[in-house]
C-alpha cells in the first residue's frame, strides 16, 4: 500500500464509490447495483444513517480514493447490566487493494473507538460463505460465538 490510509465519516460525494464497492460483491447477495435508477434508494439510506446518532458510515481513503468502507451501530441492551456495544457491518475493501492491510486498519479503528467509548465489546456477523473473511476476523482476535438467523421480508 502506498500512501497513508485515512479513515473518516462518509460523505454524500462518496456514494458512487461506495455503491460500486457493494455492487462488485458477488458473495453478499444483497442485490446491490450501480444502475443509476437505484441511486435514490442509496441516497435515502445514506441520509438515514447520517441522521442517526447511533450509526456511522465510514470510508477508508487512500490517495484521495475510496479504498474501503464499513458501518458501525451502537446498541444497548438490558443484558450485561445495560452494556453498550458496537456492531460492525458492511466491511468492504476494494478488490484491487485487498491484502494490503486496509481491512485490518478499519477493524482496528472500530476496536479503538469502542474502547475509547467504554463499550463492553465489538461484534460483527459475516456471511457463512466468506471463509477468507472468517479467517481474517479470527486473526484479529474475534471468536465465532453465536449462530445467526435471518428472514427476508418482501
């Protein structure tokens, strides 16, 4: 990796690059697309995330270009004596930049942020098909601990 990686909150001007990252993901199965007709959907979601005090969308910028992205959400539950924790979502690194430490720096940023805010833990889920990502997260100290379930509502 040449240059310094900057992690910052995403801006509306980053949307095209972020959409391209998600649209290039052939494993996720989220239906992301770079089709311009879908842009209003992404803009609506971006606006909701930006307005939320408990969600933040980030970009990892390298040499003025979006190299990766992730989103954090903060949750508080009654379990654990009312503990707050960080959920890390939508971690993506540009295909041509994988293996250069960008993902590690993004996750380490999340961990440092959660520690500085006194959260009890950071957690994430990963698509069961992403075996490389699972090994990556385990190398960073994450442990597989729960089995997740979801139901698509259409």
